[in-house]
C-alpha cells in the first residue's frame, strides 16, 4: 500500500494516511454495519473518488482484513505461561474477549482459510494455540484441528450472543408461555416442557469458559490417546 499522501478532488480534503481510511471505514461500519460497507461509500465518506481509494485498498475484503489487522495490533499481548493445556485455554479466552468487543469481525472471519489472509499482528494467538498443542504431544495436523474446533466454538458463541442482543436489546427473552414447547400435556416433549419457564434464563448464562475448558480437554485427550 502506498505510504505517500494522495490528494483528493479539488476542494476536498486529501487522504493522508491509511489510518484515516480505516477510521472512516470503522465509522461506516458502526453506523450501517459491515455488510453495507462499499468502496464507493467509503470514498464518499472521505470526500475522494473511488479510483483514488483503489490506490490504497484492492477491494472490500482487503479493507476489512486491514481493519482486523489494525485492531489485532492494538490488543494487549499478555505472556501465556503454565501448562500447555492452560495456555491453549487462555488463548481461546483472549480470542473470545477480543471478538466479543467487535462481533462484526467474527462474522467477517467466519470462514475456513482466513488465517492465510490476515496480517501477522493477528497470528501470534494462533501460534500460541499450535505451540501449546505441540508441547502437549500433538502432531502439527492435530494442532490445526484443535485450533479450528476452538475457533468454531468461539465464533458460534459470539455470533449467537451478538444476534440475540440485537433482537432483544433489553435482555429479555419472549415469555415462556409463547414457547412452542411450553404448556402441559405435551407428551412428546416432556423434558422441554419441564424446563420451558427456565429456558431463557439458563440460555443467557455465560458458560463460555466452562465449555472451552471441556472442549480443549476433550480435544487433547482425543489427540494423544
């Protein structure tokens, strides 16, 4: 990406840095969501032509990956110590906490193969999980599968909670009596019927760390059996 300043059209402010482009993209995402972000819309936000902007970013995917790399570079990078299993769990928690604060980023990366496309500042945590798996006795391929399963679990949890928060911003689930499995006499769903009035409250509990720990323990045991 060029580092020199690029002037916009006459009478409009120049684009002086990558930081300005990324800041404008972040404003649009915060305002309209990442799905509606376009190069043309970003150019309009910056007051330049789309052709000028293409000197800095190749396309929307390139722009989003630049945003994610910048975000990752600003995150704290704590030292992960202790047993390999504990380091893997700690790395998984870091991934979760980072994307929980930026759930749209999890949506962008909700696809296999994203590791090959993001910048180095975001890869250290992937390396930490692979290193923990290797130190536990896993093969490199097993380490990749452990990371992939942690990623699937983490992204799924983040996206479900983010979409639930959008649909129920007050934090309240629909009344239990509106549940399709509530009420009496449903002999085909006895267990669901019995828990219907508690389902919403239980579903809102934050059990990510507990689930991650169980997942990692199971994956490591399976890999080294």
